[in-house]
C-alpha cells in the first residue's frame, strides 16, 4: 500500500520552477502528441515490478533512472530482440517535484528486414520462420518521470503508438535509416577507445540474457561512464548529471541509440550523445559501448565548439 500511495501522490502533485501550470501543460502536450494513446501510469509503474530482482527492499528499483525504466518497458512490449532503439531526453526543473524527465523512445523490430535479406541471399527454403527472426510492431513511446520518495524516477505519464511500416521506412535513428540493419555507429564520430574498466554493482534487474547484456544495462554502464549515475560505493544510483544551461522547456538534448542482434554474432551496440554541454571547449560529448562475441569495448568522442 505504501508503494501505491507514493504513486498516487505523484499523480496528484503539480510541478513548478517553470511554474506548476507550465510543467503540467508541457506534460499534457508531450504525452498527448498526435497519434499517441495515453496509458495508465500506475499500471506502467507496477508492471516494472516484474523486472526487480529484490522486492523486499522499501523501494524496489528505487536507484534506477528514467531512461532505463523507459527501455525496460519498451523492450518488453514486443518479442523481437533484433531491434534498433532511438531515445531523446529532455527535462524541466520543478521547484517542488525536482527534475521532470521527458523521454521519447522509438523501438523498431528489424527481424523481418533481416529475414527478407537472408531469404534473398540464401533462398526461403534455407531460412527460418518469422518467429525465429523476431516478431512485433515498431512502436513509439512517450514517458514523463518524476523523482518521488526513495525513487529516482517514477512514471508520471506515459503514452504510445504503433509506427506504421511506411513511416518506419522513412524514419531516422541517430543519423541512420531506422530499418537499415547495416548502418552502424562507426561513422557517427571519431571514436577513441577508452582504457580501464567500469565498476561492478549488484544487479537490480536482469543485466544479461543468453550471455548478452540487456539494453537497459548498457544504458546504466554508459550513465556511469559519463557521470550521469554513480557506482563508486558498490551500488548503482542514477543522478542525472548537470542540467544544461542552454536547455529550454523540455527541448531534448540527450540522444541514445541501441542496436541489438543485427549481425551474425551476438552483439549490442549503444551510443550516448550529450548535447548542450556546459563546457567552454566542447559542444557535445559521446560515449559508446560495443559488446560483441562476449567482449566489451568502451569508446568516447567529443565535438569542439
């Protein structure tokens, strides 16, 4: 009941800093974009309980940030694991409620495209069924999260829509055609490999499936790499980092792309691009985590002003 009460408090608490009414108007406008169907935020938050490995704590999933929660929700909505995900993140600072996070997440199923390409190369008689390659719609999600009590992020509002195949064919994901499985992150920046390793922390949710890191876990590691989350004490905690001085309203300034199982080897490739950086020398910072055949590579890049 305490957890339900916390969710209910969130739903009926209004924002400010950009005045309460301004934040409320922004939330309504964001989740109510054309074509999006509003979902029940309480149910969406409760559904996340299926992922938490420790339900005995006061706030299961409390340290987990909004982007991870959005990814957990979206990736569980379709069966396919041959996917490309594009995320944009903006935020407004509410004097009472704290950081209000606005996330749009587009999740594309590339299983059918990869199967069609495989049929062209080897013939239909030598190719597995659609289920073998992954089924499910292309989907877009809009989330608004707010910190509450011991939770770094709780669902305040959420909506989604199905992306038609025609729209998906025209969509762009982090500078690449969303449905082109061969378009990689390689040319996105002048990547420099990073030395060292990331700290370990007890998993709050499944961090790997069949030996491959889950999309949410790759986000967590990139967040630690860029100091948007902390794991120095041996436990994970989302912090969100510094709010950009140049950010206006819920203008997105953080962009994340995730490619999962798009090649022959088990792989997941995730990029975090931070714009509107509060830095005199750099206008953008990028971090990349590439995991392929059991090996993890960490890379970084920057864009000078």
